[in-house]
C-alpha cells in the first residue's frame, strides 16, 4: 500500500484526485468541527469554497433545517449562525440539521479533492478509526493537509503522521512518499506533547490570541470519536 501525503492543497490540481482514495485533514479547525458535528447528530455538512456560495446554498433551503457555519480570519462570519469552533456544534444545536460550512482552509481542501473515488474526513478525534478503515481496504491513499493559506501547517502534518503511524502498526508493507515519511517523524517526535505542540504552531498561536484556546485542547484529543465522515455528491455524511 502506498501513502502519498500532500502538505498543502496548492501542491495539486483538482483532477489529480480523480479515482483516488483521499483523506483530508484540517485540525484547526474544520475537520475537527465536521467530525464533531456529525457525531452530534448533524444530518450533513455541505463544504463550500466561498462565502458567496455558502449564502446561495443556504438561501435555497427551506424549513429552517439548514445552518450557516464558518469563519474568516478565525472569527465567525457576520450573519452566520455558527463559527468554526467544534465546541459550538453541540447536539442541541446541530442534531438533524444540514450545515453549510465555509472555512479559510478546510472546506476549500475538501472541495478541491471532490473528484476522489472516496473522500474521507479526519482529525485527531477519529484518526484511529480512519487508520483502521484504510488498513481494512488495503488500497493506496492520498492524505491532503489543508495547510495554512496555502502554506505548510504543523498541526495538520502532525495528524497525518498519527494516521500513518497507526496504519504502520497494523501493516508492515507500506510505501511512503517523502511527505508521509516527514509527517510520521513529526508525530513520533511529538506524540507525547500533541496539545503543547499545537498551541505553539503558527495557527495555534493565532487562535489563542483570538480567544480559542479551548478549541486547541479539544482538537488535540486522540481517538475519542468512532466515526468515518465521507464526502459524497457535495455533502459530508457518516459512512454506513
């Protein structure tokens, strides 16, 4: 099995993902939020790559069962019901709802990989479940780190490394590209201080400055949610 890790969406075009199995990671905070929302009963997440499209999609919905969620520069967008903090997406708020989600990095990374044969959403929260599934399938996989405005993101690469390390524990016949090898090394070096490392990352520092320290603490929790979110026909739902 080959694991190819891309450290930023800017490293590939949309068609690159055609017929590939892909895992998208945006730890701070989109994929952590998606995993949390679906685990708390959200019907579906609709990722979009612009605020304008988010407004258009939500405007075409009926019955009050759709919520707008997302952020710009880490802060909730004016007029949106929710921001991008996973702690906002409680069962009481999201259960049974469709959520249109726009974020600076994560939602765009998902949309970019939309032509994948299978597109999975990962975070530290469900990394173990994702690794278990990939081993069960036994096929090549792409890991796409959402990055930070087109640049390398330490926390996304750290999570990619965790998934790779967990796959390695069950499979000794892996072929890793340079990006995958680097992510695995990063995780093994920092595995006992995930939260501290995330707080010290560029994005982590920015979130702390804006009052989202608790989001980092939550996003650093490992293997506490046993779900596999999958993107299918424009929406993210739980894999059955």
